[in-house]
């Protein structure tokens, strides 16, 4: 049946059928809709904050005209209105009732990957997302894919074994890699493409930059929503009612990554996963911090510009981008301006944003030869943890002396910030241990770190100094120092 085209219905695909939802609150999450409205209880609520992965589902979106890309997301913090025009895949979708199990499910059974079973659907969906991309993954790929899923029973070994063995089974009748890319799937999604913006009480989803600018001129206090990985917690944990919301995920102009000769321009609706991929292509040194930035479901929902606009002092993207010299592109009405990222943050949760002004993109300079670059994260856990300290650093040398230095830290104070005293201590100095020691000492003038549950002030300052020393050792030696983790 052809879905209605009115602008007040949320429309998405589920098991090949168009679903239309009306008259629901804007705070309704995908998880709540699945469990309470559709009685699809395979998707579980474990933490309601995107940490445990029990709620993992796949979201399919058009990637060009003929391909659908499926990615895992946390349904517990994804608002239902934000999946309008997309395809939703749940654990019940993988095999028909009474039919054979999908290879991912069968591998979990045969490798004894489930005990109490509560977390199992989430693990299955994370492995299923990997299966669609790579049915014969390496152990590292399996571990990376599962980094957003927690299990208290199995010790993970049998689940990892299931991921390594899922490609050994015959291709399924449903949801093989080939069938996932059948032209009919893209055609069904194209049929949901809107000509008018989705608009419900408390919810606007403009389709152009001009519409977005106009709405924010009329509603300057409206909350701009991209991936919702932070806003979702306001709803589920803090019980906030942050309406009206303006969702920017349907604006094509904000979904673009433009790689020019001078900079990489990343639009405000580009996911963290895609943004990090583009940055790593130019700056391979960012690979570790990108891998440790949340989990795959978080990186597939959240956006890089959303992380920047949120302005958290422990946001891991800011130190790296400040060190690289990033600029943020802002718009208010028809007027635009460009601001160095470090000048965007005025104080705790205060940004240089006028009423009705919004982030359009971030511009990151292209890498140049002979740049020394690193980004380090210190946290109690390797995966899915908040930084105690995050440091980004870029140094350029000229005949063995420091020609320029950019050092930025997060987790140290109310805002992520440049370390101007440490930078000054390096400028013009020989690239030797003495210069690094002077810069490390100068960090005490740049920051008076806070003390909280993650680290003491003294620990943070000493950790930051040691990261600078590590940077010098890595850049002066023959091989980088590697973090030991399980």
C-alpha cells in the first residue's frame, strides 16, 4: 500500500512494509515504539543511555540512488521521528517465525554465545551489521563491531567465536549480502522521499538550509537535533522536555563531505563514523581516538558537528580538531561567519552562538608534509569510556627547530582549550627533550585541572605532561608506543 504523503506522519520501512505513525509525542524513542506499540520485545532495554547495546537495531538509509547502507544504532536513545524515510531492521526481521535461523543467529547457538539471553539480540544485530559488510571478518573486526555490546555471562569468547564463524554457513534465504542490496530495497526507500518537511507538534524536520534558517529565525530557542546521542539521554535519564526540536538529518546540504585542496569540509549532519573516516584518510594518526570515540552504534547515529556544538569539556573531537586548526562555519538567517574552533567555547556549556544561529559545517585544513601529529585519550576503560584527559598536538619543524605548535586538551577544565603557554615554550626551540620538558612544565600555567570521579587534578596534569613526553618519544623514535589493552 502506498504510504500517505501528509507531512504529519512518521514513515519508515519495516520488514518490507511501509509503516506510518501519527499522533505520538516527539520524545518517543524507537525502542519504546518497538516494545510498547508493536510488541517487538526482542529488542531490549538495558541501560537507556546507549552503553550496553541490548537495544541495537539496524537503520537503512539510501547511499546514492541504488544502494541502501545498513548501520547499527542504539534504539533506546534514537527518537522515532528521526527515522522517518528510513528502513528499520530488528532482530525479529532476520528469520521468519518457525523458519531457519540466520547464519549470525545459528553461529551464536552453535558456539554457545548466549547464556541468560538478555543481551543476545543486541549482539546478534551488531554481528549482523558486520555480516552485511564482511561475512568473513578478522578477530579485530569482530571485537571492534562488538565494542558497544556488554555481556555479564559469557566472558565474550564464544560470542567472538560466533562472529568469526558466521560466514561458514550457507547464504540465508533472507538478508544475504546480495538481497540486502537488491534494487527493490532502494526503490522502496525512494518511495518514502518527501516533497514536504515532516512537521508534528514539537517537531520540525526541514529539508533545506533555507527552511532551517527560517525556522530558527522564528523559533530561536528551538533545540537543534542531529543524531541525538546526547539529547536522547536528556529524555531517558533526565526526563527533560526539550521541545520544540528541529531535526537536521534530512537536509542533504548538511550531509556532504567536501574534500578540497585547502580543507575537508564536513557538514553538520554527517555521522561521526563517516567524518572520522574522511579525517583519517588525511590524518592516520587520528585512527585510535576515532576507534575509541563511543561505540559503532553511537558513531553511526551521532555527528561530528553535533559533538562540537554540544561543547562538552570531555568531547574527544575538540582537542584533535583544535590541534589541526579547524574552523567552524556558522549561519544565522542569510548571514554566515567562520570562527576558529577554539574561540567557539566561551565557558562551561556556553558557545559563541547568537539566537537563531546554527552550525553548518566544520572545516579542517588538509594535511601537509612534515607535520608531526598525534591524539591521545586517557580513560579507565579502552572502549566506550569518557576521557580523563584527551590531548591533540600538531608540531611543524624547520631544520630541527619547532616552527609552529598547536596543543589542545579536553577533560582538564570547563571547556576544551589550546595550551598557549606550552605552545610558546616550544616555538623556536630545538626538537629535543629539554623543549618538551619546558612545554610540559608550562601546562601548569595553562590549566588548573578539575577533580571528579574520573581523575584528580594532580593526575590530570601529570597525565597531560606525560602525553607530551610520549609524543616526543614517538616522533623521535623509530616506532610509536602502543597502548596495551585486552
